[in-house]
């Protein structure tokens, strides 16, 4: 399968009075056609900002300071942030689903108007065709009697239903990539499962790729083929879902896994939280930001700059002195 | 899940499918005071249109013999010093008041909102240039500025409209600017931009409608206030040229004879008050009826 989206060394910074916040600091990842990947990390580690950077929706004081975002052979960062090229990609080729279904729909426009607007804008449909398509889309995402509900306002829908509408909007123009930014965080657990299933169905049906951004490894475990673990604006480990769950190499990933319950483990294991809090990203030292919280940290970590991502096996990369270097010297992989 | 979900409160008496128009009507006509305001405004518009048929006498030419007549069957509200019928002048004054009110508010609110919207949406330098200019305009007391402009431009109804539009512009710009700043931070604006909406589209179709309810209230309040301001200008002798009929100048003309014939001042004064009140009431009703977030609750 060919690569659809390739992000290379993306860096996004926010200039604040306290100093420069490196929200995304040299992040690279790629997404193949019809692939589902997960981007996992704690709050404030740059997951959302990296995705908004792909869409060029970073607004002042934030700024994308470097890197490349290659989509369909073109570097998106060469386009003007609000220029016509970028606008024709947003919504039409790369669509996004946001975290808060309660506030992500415009309260003064009907659901129908919000759905048809995108269809008219990107696909050039007339009002009648767009309306028909909108009803169809509502049916697809599991909202019954769309022809009645299309004239309703967002406040007449529950959170789960609104997120369904958001999904309908996102897939309406047949995008190549769907970015779901914590799509289920604001919903209860049963609805979460339904919506994840729905998103997977939609992605299959429309032959799109999906990026799931979440802080919950459990969410991506079932759906993602590959997972990227982010910490403090960097990717610290990347690999297939199987590798990440079975052989986590970075202490942070191990920590994340230790603090969620699993069905396939021995009984009586205690859940161990990761001590401390994510670092403040203002004026960070160039050393590994996880070191202060790391149980395996050594002197090496506080003296040397961030360890680069090292290839340690089939699509498995890790950025840690502990496992990366040893494994690399052990194997003859590139 | 297949059930239609209704908001928690109220709505039980509402039929399941109500057309927008029916809902609007129900909410709008619910409050008696709003209906009263609407009746007053309808009468006002009616009066303005049919002034020549309604006025019992010529508003511009009176009989000097009937100067300062007390209210009687012939002159229901009496006559002024030149013997002109007060009622007829009041009726013709409606035209002046409405024209100045609607045109001024129309021009100022549209221009002001656009400026405020642009400044708020783009921020940075755009915001600085536009809003500092507005602040400079705001630095002058509104009436003083209108007075200055009107005296520079000269009398006449169109100059009154221009002067009042410029004087009231910053009010709309300020409010719209604030509304834009708060509305544009909403998730749905980001979501809309993520859907490929252009700046213009985002501003006009997504921010504007969300800022509309407060703007509607502002506009209706300003309609009342603008009519007051026009009355002020003509009271001060700037604005409508004689013998044109304006309520403000009628109050001014009448107040010299307050002891002899108080109705000369009180009739136009009360009319101004009533009209301003009616506009404000209707604005309130409109806001309640137009706000979809209040639908189902009211």
C-alpha cells in the first residue's frame, strides 16, 4: 500500500510571554492508504496541535516553524494557510472530527444546512441533491428518519447523536483522510464503542484512512494498525499495535500500559500510575523530557540530548537510551 | 435512540413538528407588551405612508388667525404660533422620524457590524486600525459629533442621516467586535474552517448569525435612540429645515409657549417616548423569537 500522508520533522511553536512553547517538536509519521493509525499521549503533549498543523489551522500566536507535510505528492506547508488550495483540501480530502460534539456544531444553523453547506461547497451539488445526500448520510451514520431530523437544530440532539452528525459531515465529501481528534472523550463508554465501530465502518466504506488521536490506549487497541506514542511534543515510540502492546520498549509506553487494566493478564496485578505530571513545554531543555518521571532514567538521560528514534524491528521505532541503543547494537538492522 | 429528543425543560405542550414560522409566531406573540409595541409601530408605518390622507390640515401652512388655538373639534391638538395644526404636523413628522431612524440605523449597523466583524476576525493590525479609528470617533460625545457633522454638512434630512450614521457607527462596531471575538473561539468555527470554509464564508455565515440576537436588540434600541437623537438635533435647530415637520423641532417650538399651551410640546414629546419604547419592546420580542437556543423553552 502506498503512503498517503507523510509528515516529516513537523515543528509547531507558540510564542508566549513566558517563552517559546514547542508544542510539536520534530514529529514525523506516515499514513498509508486505507490504514488506521493511533496517536496516543497525555494531555498537552502536542497530539492535537500536530493534527491541526496538518490542516494548517494553527492560529496566532502559534506558528508552524518547520517540517514538511506531504499529501498526494505535494507539500501542504507550501500552500497559504487560508488560500484556495488549502481550503479545497480541508473537508474535501482531509476531514476532521473534533473532541467536543456538544460545541462543534453551529447552534444557529440546522443540521441539514451544515451538512449541505459542505456538499455544495466542495462537490458543487445543487440544494436539492445536497439535501438528498445529507439525508442519506444521516442514515449511514445511524440517525433514523433523516428527512425529519434534517431540519432540527443541534440542541435537539444528544452528544452521541451530534458526534454522529459530525462523522456524517466529515465523510460527506469522501475524504482520503479522516482525523478524529479525541472523538469519544466526551461520550460515555457504550456510546464510545458504538462510535468507534461506526467510524471504522465509514472508513472502510469510503476507503479512507483514519488517524485516531487519543489519550486512551484502549480506544486504539482494537482499531489501529499502528500506534505512535507522543510525549512532550515528540514521538517517543512507534510500532504496530501488536508490538506496542506486547513489547513496549519506551518506559513511557510501559507506564501507559501499566496503568490500564487488561483482560489478558494475571489476576491481582496492581495498576501503576506514572508518577508526576507532563512537563511544562515552555523553554524546555533539549534533554529527554520524560527523564524526571522515568523509573529507568540514568545519568546518560540528563547529559545527552533527546535520543533519536531508532529502528529496532519490524516497523518498530523507539527513542530511548535504554532500549534503542542496546537493541540497535545487538541487531544488524539499519 | 430513534425517538426525537427534546430539551429537558418545557416543550411538552409543543406539538412534535412545528414549522419555523409557526414557532416564531408563537414565541413572538406570546408577550402582550411586544404585541403592543408592534401595534404602535404598525400604526406608525401606516401613518407615515398615508400621512396626506390622515392629516386633517396642511402641516406647513396655518391660518395666523388660529395661532396658538386650544384643542378643539377643528384642531384636535391645537395649533402652534403660526396657526399650523399640531396633529397634522405630528403625522407628517412620522415620516421624518421613520426615515431618519431606519436609514441611519440601517447604514450604521451594517457598516459598523462589518467593521467590527473584520477587526475581530482578523485581529492584529486590521483590528488595531479599525478599532482605534472607532475609539477616536467614540471619544466625541455622540450628539456633539452629530452636531458638528450636521453643521459642517448643512441642514437637510440626508445630512442628518449621514451625521447620525457616522456618530453611531462605533457603537455597532464595538459590540460586533466583542461578539466576534467570543464567537470565533467556539469549536464549531474551528470545525467549520476544518471543513474548508473560506474566511468570508466563516464570517458571514457562521459568526454573523451567532452574533445576530444581541445585534438585533442593539439595532432596535438604537432605532429608538436615533429617533431621539434626530429629535435632539432638530430641537437644537440643526437638521430638518423649516417648514418641514420633525418632532424634535416641534418640542422646541412649543416649549416657548409651555405655559400657554403645554400640549404643543407634550404631544410630540410623548410621541417620541412612545415610539422609542415600542421599538425596544419589539426588539426584545424579536430576540426571543429568533434565538434557536430559546426555542422549545418559550
